[in-house]
C-alpha cells in the first residue's frame, strides 16, 4: 500500500512558476514509476509527466515540454514537478501517481496503482 500526498498548488499569474511536490509513504519508493496527471474543469484526467524508478528516463506531454520538469529523490520518497512559464490552460487539479512497473514512463490512467488526492493549480490571465 502506498499513500501519496501532494503539495505546492496555488493561484498564480500567467508566466509564473510553481513547484509541486508529492510525498509517498510506505517502503520501496524506488520500486515505482511516478507520474503527474491533471484534470481541468469539465475535462478528463490527462497524463502530464512521468519518471522511472531512478530518474534515468522521463516523459512529458507536448504542451508542457520545455516548461515542466519532473524529478524524484528516492532518499526522501518525493517526486517533484517544477512548472515554469505557466499558462491559463495549465489550470487544473494535479494528481501524483505511482505505478508498480518501475521502468515505465508510458503511464495510462488505467495503469496507475495509487493516486494522490490532488492539488489545485490556478493560472490567471
């Protein structure tokens, strides 16, 4: 069993930065691939970014490439999403995810084994 807790969301202006963090409880954090998804009002939850067990591989959706960076610290059981040059279209609830395949960076919603409760990011224009 893994419990995930996100922090770092908030209200910012267009072009600002935010840093989301996710703290995982339980053992063997390095045994999971970690990811971030988001869900905007009225839309389906979508994949944003993923990182494999040791940070050697990452993947991002095209709309955040060059602006968002995912990283992890296995010693602290945390995964972080650094979000720069935020846009109003980035407004959503952001969810941390854990997947028991530690090597994957291609994570579909149905392949997520544990979800966090989400943190709201609002970007005003």
